[in-house]
């Protein structure tokens, strides 16, 4: 188990288991979009090779190297700069060091309207090109954009496609990897009153040709310490909705059951947790399920994943 998970031991018993620019304000966009084939995002991309132009280089900010969007600023000598770097450079031109003032490079902004730019995720499979001012909007929803690492135990900055992240979770975070659509987990914690310490776990399941992340953790819900189990789908939301899952925990003649749709890892771990979209167990009830003298957490959570027809 990865660092941070040592506070909680798991025994698995498997049953085989952008710019501030408002793109809507660009009048030429509606005309330009009419000549483009619709993509899956519905944002007017065109399959093909973008037109080459040295003007593309002129639209690159000399400081951050990103493409510039209105307002594009220029100094009295004609050197251009994006609005964010203008603030960062304390209103001084990085090229000639003149004061920038508030001069807009309207000509360059106008020229940009006629350009076609490939999606930034072209190198990982996106074949589309877009009018200059539609590119950012497309990239926010591009199906080829990488995923963030779903590991919740640390601030992991790794991004990539699903195979890359599965290998990363296994090799770098040392999470448990299991095959099967049903599971039977037993979570044990010697001191259940230490909610602030890292009492969370992550297990990756592979079934139906897809990967799922099962989370289990403790946190404060208001003033009440709770335990929560929930499932995330390693893929986009439209695919996640094809699946359902159930979780069940109980003992001594009592039982809690949760059924839901796994959330895509496009939604951050904290967003899912804070939405309480999962099986939530109050600590007192969790200790009651654990039996004994209530000084040790011993929870058995069973569940299964199935695909909707």
C-alpha cells in the first residue's frame, strides 16, 4: 500500500472478482464555424491539416510562450505581450523595456480571427483544427485531454491517459490491483478516533474492459467524524453513466446499502467526497458494526459493479 495508507490495514477477500477573453464576442466565429465539420464536442472543429502561417509565431507571447488572446498589448515600438504577462512584467516591455501603457494591438487581434489552430492535444490523437478563438473552448472538453492521477493520498501532479495512470498507480503509489466486478473488503484501524491522520485507501478494479477506483476514507463532515466509500470510473462521464455499483456494510442485524453511478475521474476526489456521493457511515455506527469494545474499527464492505444494457 502507498505511503499514507499504513494507518489503515486492508484485507481483500475477492470473489473473483484560459484567457479572460469571451469567445462568444468574436463575430466572425459564427461564420467561420459554418464551414467546419462538427466534432464530438459540438464546437465546430474541422478534420484536416491546419494552414501554416508565420503569423502563428507573432501570436506567441514572448514571455510565457502561450498564444495570445485579446486584449493583446503592445509597446510604443510595436512589441506585443499578453495581458497576464503585462501585469507580471509590471507594465514594462520585456523586449525594449519601454513602458507599455494601454496600447492594444488591434491589427493582430483582427488577423487572429482568420487563423486555424490545431488542438493542443493533437500529439495524443485529436485530429481537429479550429478557428483561433474557438480553440480554447474546445480544449476544455476535448476527449483527448489527459486525466489527473486519481490518487487521493498526496498532491500528485502526474497526468496521462488511462493506461499510463493505471501503470503509475501500480508502480509509484503501490495501490492494490484486482480483477473482477464483485468485492469483499475488510477495513481495520486500531485507533478510529484519529480522523485527521491519513485514514483513506484506494483499490483499482478491472472489469468490463475498464478500470474503477474504490475509495475508502475518514474525514470530518461538519463536526461529525464519518467514513465514506465511493467508486470512480477511470474515463469520461458519458462512459461512467453506463455502469452502476452497490456497496453494503453492516453487522448485528443492521445494514446500510448504497447504490449509485460511479463518478468520472474528471471530477476531483475532493469534489466527489464533498458532494457526499457515496456510502457514508457515521463513526458511532461504524464502531457498532465493528463489535467488541468499540476501540477498533473492523468494517466489512461488500459490493459489485455491473453494466447497464
